[in-house]
């Protein structure tokens, strides 16, 4: 049920902004992503495929905590596992047995995983992987493709690089997805200096035949550690991640988000020869063995093995991609809007038009999705709790959006926008 009132959200945001920069702990949950006046900002409760905000609005959630929820909110198996562990304790003066048990499950499921170390956020483990690669190779430069967290070594290569020393920025080099020549050019311009190639195995575009294998071959040829950032693709594309799905095994891989269905846990895994260097570098944190998140992960990994979770996500994603693209074509907008990516993780793409910019249309999309009772940032993060009926509601919402775009095309974008246009945060893909 949507009452389209955000009075409480906006009050809490105003209060929060006095003590929290942007009023939120995460950029992607802040007013930089949700247009003020037509969006919720604070959640009260979530269950299954639904999120309820502080104003009593109910939404079908396709953001799913930035892809951290793969089974659905408050999955009963995860909840029971966490409750059971809560009675035993959350953190101890010694390591917990769960650390070994969850690591063993990961090694059993993920092709490259011979050893495992845990962190809490994705940035923890991508940064650990880079430190490992530098220590293992004795080199310093890094080639990147995708988004890899907020630490200096990566974020210095983006437009959000304020506060990063120039010396650090200069060590990171971006290459283009599906463009092997751009990576080889980096290797040739920095002979015997690149320690690691870290990349998202797939994102908005699917890998062209031979691309991932080509990156792997170039990494080996030039003596760089080949790293997959599987923060989203891990335990979503297949039980063994994108590396299993595409049949390309990296030297190291980084996992997070859905590994524990919303509990804070991440992991860097890989070949024993490289992972044993963990004993010599410094990667250690008080909460690395926190047991509630490990208990959640234990339940998640067990459910992935016993239930058709991944197959369900692929099936729903196929329905979504086909339905939205078909609707865009029917409305005469296939040249402006389309859904791309692999079915299990897709993206709604927008192009500039003669009557509106990408950001005008992105803002309108978010506004209209909320009106239809949907949380959607244009990236479709599906969960096991979603049903075919939920997907049809989303397809219908896109059809409504296309009808609204027709009005904007005729009368101007301001005739349909009830808020200010969002400004871009930064672009990494």
C-alpha cells in the first residue's frame, strides 16, 4: 500500500543531516540517489520481497540492500541460524569454529578457493587482495575494471578522488571492459610493474567470447595476479560465482553482499600459494570472526546447495528482461531504453534524448517507480523471495513509466517531474 507521503522520512533526514554527512551512512542510500520530495529515505521493516518505510508505505524491493539480500528479508533459515548462535555469543577471545566451517563450505563451492580470509565490507577484501598481490609479486601498479570499494588504491582512479595522495592515484590504471587491447597497452606502458588485474567479471555488458580468458592469459603472461571482484556475482550467478558460470578461474576472488543475506561479511579467497602470504602481510580485524554473520553465511551457503535459489533468480531475470524490453519496443522507445546484462543481474539503460537528459529520465524513473510501490534504482537485484507476480508488477511499472515519458516528450520534462533532477555521483563503468 502506497500513501505517497514521506513526511516522516523527510523529517528524519533533516534531523540526520545535522549529525551525519548526507544524512546516510552509504552514498547509494542517500539523497544523491533518491530524489527529495518523492522518495522514502528511512526503512522501518522488511520481510520477504517487501520493504516498509517510516511513513507506512509498502514497496516491492528490487534494490535489496544493494544486492546484499539474495534469499529475501528475514529468511527463516538464516534467522534461525543467527538466533541459535546469539545464545552462544557473537565474539570471543579465541577464534570460533564457525570460521573454519564457513571457509570449508566456500572452498567446496568456489573453483579458485583453496584458502579463505574474512572481512566485513567489500572494500576490506578487495584491498586485502591488492595488498596480497603486491606482496606476492613485488610490484606496485594495479589495473582495474569496475567498482572495487572506497580505499585510496582504487577510488583514486575515479572522479571521487578528493583526499587521495597523487602518488597513490598514479599507481592505479583503468582498462575497458571487453577491450583486451586497452589492458595490453597498460602492461606495455608499465613493463614488469603491474601487480594485479582486478575486475568485475560481468556488469552492464556481458563478456564477449574470449574476453575473460584473454584477461587471464595477459595477466599470466605479464606476471600479474588475476583477481575477480565477485561482490555481486558471487553466490548469485551460480553457487560458485561468475567464475564457475563463465568457466574462468582467477588466482584470487573477493565475495560479499549476498554471502550472508544482509549480515556484514566478506571474503577474499584463492590459491594457497598466494593466500599463505596472508601470514606475512597485515590483514587483521577485531570483528573478522564475528559469529552472527558467519552463522548467517552458514545458512545461506547450505540453502544454496539444497534449494533451487540460483535457478529461480535466472528464471525471474529472463522474464524481467524480456518483458521490459518488449514494453520499450511497444512504446516506441527501444532506441532510448533497454535492459542489458545477464538475466540474473540486469540494468535499465537510458540514453539522452532531444527532450530530456539521462539524469532527467533517471529521476523520473525513480519518481514513477515509487508511485507504483516499487524500490528500483535501475539495477535489478533479484532475491529468492521474489515471484513471477512481483516481476509482472515491475514490468507494468515500466510500462507506466514509458507512458509518462510520452507526456514528457509532448509537454516537456518539467510537466511530469515533481522534484529536482538528481546530479550524478560518479561514473565507474
